[in-house]
């Protein structure tokens, strides 16, 4: 049995590097086992927001400061923190294990949460895959007292980072109320893999509970909004999330999602009985989940079973020969960028989907959003601070680029990196550039392979989905090579299509306009490709590591 030490936490002390042994006010005294990391006790007592990198020491967001009893720094801490910071007692809570009584302070840091996007900008008058024109309702908030608004659908976007819920009129689609919250599962890691590991290590029930409690809080708000109206009825709730998030919500064993060949427990539509039915959107594969299916449903991109199936070509038939015989096909591409980059392309007869790991490079580490990172990278290229290989010039290579408090492309006056955590200036480092390069190269290679697999059609329209796509500077993304130059003028940010699709799918299911069997049939012909199995992927990945328009 391990020994225990006393950990004193300094609370609400705004004076850096000070501790008064005679003063007990503003202190919290906890007990810590010596074989446990400091992160474990901080999470247990809600003193830290989350273990964003799953305890690997990668993100650097769990910095704490020892004022007494600092242990020797680990190798990870020496690599992540500067010598001056280590001398001042700074450590990473996810890896440090106090061996004696100590006093620590959690440095104050301005909270910078990722904005939760609930807006939807679907193409008005879009021609769906059945050839039917449909005009979607605007996202306006109506007067709840209107007599015709008696039936409602709850739509849920179960994101890895955020959870968004909307109460929408079943007849018109108008939004009555919205509830948003950061996904509390972030305490087990910011990425999907960290949560899979946590679930397999005994946290399955807790992860399920955390997500379920958000849904309950949202439902309570909606019930309070509707009040005691006798004519108001919730018909159903429909939840759309990536495959792992849906599995964690349903309490499935996710071990098979964390290792090859990455097989989901169940990809079909799930229905949970209760006061009203709760639907969980079907998935396509381990990496292309219900959020993408919902987006495709909202955009009317899902294949129609009645159509003539795509004719397979003899092996070795050039794409150009196929295009010449069939006539130039025009394709639509959906890209949803976040921790994972999911993509789907259709030419109206055939659909292929894929996904690639992007990590936190696009979403950012909290101090600088991913969209800002892309805009900043493009600006650094323009100014000559960064070359096309991603190498920063001196002195920025060592010190990083100081970015002003707006978080946008606004370079602050040159100043050395400081451990003053209240400083509003954040830093864009060489390692941040490399992480962005790797993520964008993977996505760009994925887009090209998807295009080639489709027969090299003309890409007529590109939809950017999700919060990242909503704020993305398209010109900046073309400048660094994330999107090919030919997409200029063809890109449309469509917002939270997962949320929009959850509403549309839930409505169609509860009004019996479609069934789980029909949805399964529409998904059955979709081809899902694994980029890692494609010979060209590695070469394309290396090709697109460079930061340049092409």
C-alpha cells in the first residue's frame, strides 16, 4: 500500500509565488497517495478542468506551480517547460507524483473555450438526391405561445469537445430553445483515443454518466421553457455523434474501436424507449459516425437505393477513360474538420467516405483556436517569418511568435516567452506549426485519394461542416495547401449539419416518414476506405507537408 502525503492547494491567491504559512484562509488541504499523479486528486476535487491529452504530457494545459515540496522534474516536464519555469516550481499535474507534503498553486489562466456553433447555413432551395427542391426553414426563434407549435423534436449534436441541443418545432423546424455545454468527458482526455483508453480502464460507466447528465440538464431547460403547457408535446430526441461518442453514451465496450481492425459494436440506428423515443443516429464505420450521417441527411447527399448501382470498371481502367465515356461528372464534397477529419464525396450515383486523424491541431490547445492558427500560418508565410517547409526564421524559431490578445493575426511586440500566466499574449511555437502541417497534409491527401477513387470528377461544390468549417478562412486554408486552389469560389460553410440532420432524421423517424431499415439500406452502398491501406497515401502525405498553394 502506497504512502500518503498532504497537498495544500492555494485558492484565490492572485500574488504569484507567495505562500503564508500563518494564513489558513483560501487554502484547501487534500490527501494524495504517492504513487498517483497530482492530476488525479485535482480532478477528483474539481480543481482542474480536464486531462486533455490523456496524461501523455503533450498539451501542456495542466501546468501547476509548487510553492513548497516540488519534486524533481520528469523527462516530459523538462521537454515541455523551460529551465526558468522548472526553477520556479512549475510542473505538469498529469505526470508529477509528490513524494512529500507540498503546497501548490494552480496558475490563473483566462478561460478560452471553443465557441459552440449551433448555426446552420444549408443551401436554400437545394435539390435533394430524389430531384425534389426543398426550402429549409430559417433558424429564427418563434413565440412559444403560438398555438400551432404543439409538437417538438429535440436534436442533439454529441461532439467530442462540445454538446449542443435544440428544441425545434416538428412542423416548421423553427428553433424554440437551445442548450449548449462543453462535453464533460474532456476530463478524461480531449481526443477520442484518450476516452477509449479511459473507458477500457474502468471508466465506462462514468463516461456514460457524464454524457447522459448533459442530456438531462438540456431536457430540464426545455421542459422549463415549455412550462405547464398542455398542448406542448416532445415527440422524440435524436442524437448524432461520432462512432466513439455514441458508443460511450450507449455504454458499449469500446475496446474494438481503439485497435485494428477498428470494428464498431453496432452501426445501426438505436432506439431507446421512455417518455418519448430517443434515437441514436446510425454510423458508417468506426471513423465515420452518426454526425456525418446526419450531415449527409440534412444536405440530401445520401444515396438513393432505387438508383442504378455504380458499374465497376475492369482493373486498370484509367480514370480519364471512365470520365470520357460517362461524360464529365460533377461531384459534391463534404468535409468536417475537428479532432478527426471526415470526408464524403458523391457524384449523385456513388458515395465514398473516409476519415483521417487530425489531433488537436485544428481545434487548437485553447489559447489559440484552430481557425486562427491557419490564418496566422498563412500570414507568417506572407511576411516571410515562415517558409514553405514550415520552418520559422530566427528569433521566432526559438521564442515562438507572440500573438496579440485578440487571438487573431495580430503580431504583438517582440517579447520573450514568460511564465506570467496572466499575460494576455499567447505564443505560436515551431511545434505548433509542425502539428498543423501533419494534420493538414493528412486531410489534403485524404481529399485527393477520395477524388481519385471517385474517378476524378469535377468538384462542383464543397461543404465545410462543423464549428471549424464555420469560422475557417478559406483563402488562408488555400494559401497553406489545406484545400486545393481549384476549390476557390466553390466552398460553402454550412455550420452544424450534425444538429440539423439530427432534427431532420428524428422528425422523419417519429412521423414514420422513414424507418431504421430504410436508413440502413441507404447507407449499405456507401463505400468506406481506410487511408492507411492506400499505397499512395504516404507519398501524398509527404507531398502536402509543405505550406503552399497548389
